[in-house]
């Protein structure tokens, strides 16, 4: 495997990992829920926030952190 092929394989693996799950904000019961949604569309709650801005900031932070780990 050449260095370019290896770099391309690593990039493909990182992209696949990042595409698997995302943090999203959904409104439910008067609060904004921070949820983790996997590639098949299943989601589960992580936290609840009163303001939508706080929930969106948390989702953006966690998505960026996840990308950096990959």
C-alpha cells in the first residue's frame, strides 16, 4: 500500500465513523432535547436544555469533538 493509498483509506475510515452518528436537537415536551442519532435513524436522548441556543451549542460542540477524535 502506498502512502497515498494509506492516507485515502484513513480518510475514508474517518468519514465513515463521522457519518455513523450525529448529535441533533429536537423539541419535545416544552424543552429542547439533545439527542444522538445513529446512521440508521435511531436516536436516544443525551440531555435536555431549556433554551434552544444552549442545546444547539452543545450539539455543535459534541459533533466537532467527535470529528476531531476520528
